[in-house]
């Protein structure tokens, strides 16, 4: 049976969270007139079977797959596309919240006349969290049918977040096979790679100007290194992987600039935090050698800036003059981390 949309959920050792998410989805589908158009597929990397989810097996459009071993997030995402029966696949994190009209809105959009007249491989929408109006980007001027180049120039961070990407299933599978992605990459940013490959190989993307998902990250506790990993090192790895899968040199150049500017921002953020908290804030346990070497170089630069406070003040002065957006980012990141780390910095941090 072919569905209009598959909601694909990769999960690992979060039995309660994914059960809550699936329960909410099915509750929403039961109020959705055309619920037979939507399928839910869960691919579970956990060692133990989630018996709570097994009870949904009688639901006609639900599929639970227990891998038995941890395939890694990348291969788990790839497998979801293989196991899905939808024309489009919406990859959803196992612990994010969706709006009460998310499913019906996405289905209505991909069935609209204007949508059908164009060959669309990537659909996105706005995402929020409980503490801000929008976590990623809110560009009201973007048309529903937006050229891929315009989207990459103005709103490219959208696909970084796993839960707001809807991809053409068949085209995604072709890309996975064409570039042997099961071998090339098996990391947390797999979904981002697939999304960017779709955007770079398409003329247009489809933007739904509504907030349909709320990110759960703000309610979690992370070490500060998680923010560094996502905003600097993962972007480096993303750029390196995409260089092997796309010829869009302008976008790759844009990613390079972002990595450099992010490194500057985080260098100052770490300096501020280290000075005020007076403790080591980057941990190196279980790191890969390549990442470890990069972080040691990064820490050396941070140490130099910390050692000579006037260097930090001088650079920050010029940033405020010539790059005010970067200076504001540094201030905001530092304030957010300090606020979250008020009681226990190691375990309670913002991401």
C-alpha cells in the first residue's frame, strides 16, 4: 500500500519518549479524516524491544522495526526510507512535539495544485521551542515555491534540524545508493546531508510558513561541548561530506564561511564562560582523533585569549564595530549558557 506521507522516527534507548510521540501522532491521525494517507514507521536501534510500541502493530498504518543492534543514526535514517511506503517521508525526532494540525497541514500542502505542478523533492516548515517564537529561521518573505538557490542563500540552516524535513522517498533512496551513503557516512547529521543533497539537486523547495514542530532540546541538559560539536565540528563534517556529493560550490563556500565565523563565536563564548566559571568546559572523553586534534588547537587559541584579557576586549570591540551580529551572537550564547549553568554547569547546559 502506498501512502501520501510517512512519518519516519529513528530512535535509540528512549522507550518512553518515542511511545509518547507515537501515541500523540496516532491520536492526531484518528481525528484526521484522511488518516489512511499517512503511515508511521519507527526504526529502533535499542538493544531491547519496545513492548509499548508493539501494541500499535494492529494499527493499519503503523510499522515498528527493531534492529536488534545499534546501526548508528545514519544507517537507521537510511533504513527508514527503505522501509517506508510513503511518496514523501517526514523524518521526526523521537522526542519533539508537533502542532495539533501538523499532519493535516503537510498533507494538504503536498496535495495542492501548485505543488503538483512542480517537481518538489524537499519540503520544510518553521520550528519553534517553548522559550522563543522560532528556533531556526522565520522568513515570511519566502514564497511557498522558492528556488533552491534562494533558499540556500537565505535559509540554509533549516535542514540542520531533523524534524522539519520532508523528502521525496524515491529520490532519496537513489541518492543513498548513488553515493553509497551507507558506507560514506553514519553520523547524527545524516538527515542534513540527505536534505541538502535534495535541495542542491532540485530547482525548487516548498516552504510551509507555519510553525509545526517544537524542539525538545531546550528542556534537556547537555554538556557545553554538545553545542560546540553541533555548531562547529558537525558543520565541518557536513561540508566535507557534501563536497563529495554535490557540485554546488557556492553553497560549500557559504558553509566554509559559517564554520569560520562559528569558530570565532565559540572561541569567545568559551573564553567568557571559562573566565566566569573558572573551570574546564570542553571534555575530550570518547572523542575521535581528528576531532580531538581540532579541539586541542581550538583550546590553544582560547587559552591565548584567556591569558591576555586585552586581546579578547580588543577583538570584541572590533566585532561590535564591524560584525555586530557576531558580537550579539557571542553575548547571547554566553548569557544562555551562564543562565542554564547556574546550579550545575557540567550537566545543566543549553544547546
